[in-house]
C-alpha cells in the first residue's frame, strides 16, 4: 500500500518512525456528466473571473479571505514556516478508555506502519502497551493541510489511526429528536425486544452493496442490448419504502418474517445434515439385559402373589374366629341364667 504521509509518533521520549496508509477504499458508484445530445463529456475548467481565461494548475495558489472581504495569498513556504509541532509528528496527548470517545467524532481511518527496522521495537512496545491497558491514545497531527485530533488503537496486529473532529465541529443535537412527550407502551417495547432477539447476530460477510450490483446489472444489460431489468430495479428500490401504519402490526409482522427466515435457515441446515451418512440404529438388547428384565418381572409377580395370600389369610382368620366368639357368648349367658336370684 502506498503511504500518504510520513512522520514519527511522539510517545514521551520515544520516537517511532511511521508511514500512514489508507485503511479504507471507496466502492461507491460514480458517474460522468455528459451531453445528452451527443454523449460528449462535460468538463470543468478553472477560469479566472477577472480575465475569463482558463488557468493552468501551476498558476493556481491558495488564498484566505478575511472578514473584510480581502483575499490574502499564502504560499507553500508560508505554510511550511508555521510553528506547527505536529507537521511531521503524531503527538500523543494522553490515554483514555475507548468508550469515552463517541463514534460521531471519528472521521477517516488509516493504518500506521513501522518505517524501517529501527521502528519495529518501539512500534510493538506501544501496541502491546495499548493492548494490555485496554485504552486508546488521543493525539494531534497535521494531515491534509490541517491539524487534526487522532485516536490510536490496536487493530488486529497493527496500529490504526482515526482522525477526529474537533469538539466545536460537532453540531448541537437540539431540534433533532421529536419534541414533546411521546408515549411508548410496554407491549411495543416487548415486541421490539423480541424482534431484536429473533433477528439474531449479524453476519458481516453477507453484507453487500445491492444498489451497486443493480446498477452494474443495468449497465451490462444496456451494453448487451438486452431489456433493462426495470421492474426488478423498481421493486428493490420500493422494498424499503411504505406508508405509515400501526406500529404494533408492523412489529408483529416483522417478528413473524424474522422467525420464518430463521426457520428456513434451520431447514437448510437440516437438509445438509440429512446428506451426511445415516446414524446407526440403536443396538439390540443383549441376553443379559433380557435376563435382568425377566427377573424384575418375576419379582413383581411374586410380590403381587404374596400380597394376595396375606389378604386371603386375614379373611380366613376372621371367619374362623367368628364361631369361637359366638360360643363364648352362649356360655356367658348360660352362667348368668343358673345364678340364684336374690329374694326380697
């Protein structure tokens, strides 16, 4: 990767020679302006408003307009002579937890590469110190003709630099959120939570620029002289739009669609698993297990017989005892009848 800036990281008394390379690339769609009558390119020309003549690049300089409307010319030598300590230095100001920096303040992203063998050890020292502390470094640097704040952090095995906006460059948020009291019911929040859980985790590898794909398809159809896929493109464009409807019905429908999508994914997984070799059937019962089962059944039958015999013995005993009790009652009555009665 081609470096766009060279300098040093100032880490206390430690200096780390580094090269700055872009960490991102832009894949957005770009168009040329053309003359619709003949397809000719429309070019921009830099013309001086005083003599109305086109000016070559080497004659174009920088000018700063004052509050009074006067333009002051500034040369490269003037800018180079500014007492700017960060002109070729990434000056670390301090270390803070990453959560203290709001993402709204981040601007562009770069990789920092060690510039030469002598930079390897201090480079790794700073990287490991940041990794172990769990913090990020806040720095100042001059890049692209301006001084910026920067955040240094560990990204995989490299140091990454994110240029940051100055605090006064962040606009106030007033007037953005809905004004007044907006009531949200617990049922609506519950459905929103359910939808978030149903959608599950995000697979970053599935993300793609569908607009760019549709545009390339359209261009390819025009080059080949085929019918442009207009209806399909309109359907994709209108998929994200819609009328204002009841929030609860939208949430419920969203949850249903998310669940159906997840079920389709699970069905695909099952189809793939069905293609694998079939699992072995459960092993048949062995002779030992059959014998143990028959013993248990026999023990249950024996216990049932014993219980039945005990109940029968109780009934038999009670029947045998009944005549004896009757005979004892008769003897008692006979004795009472033979006793002499008392006279008056």
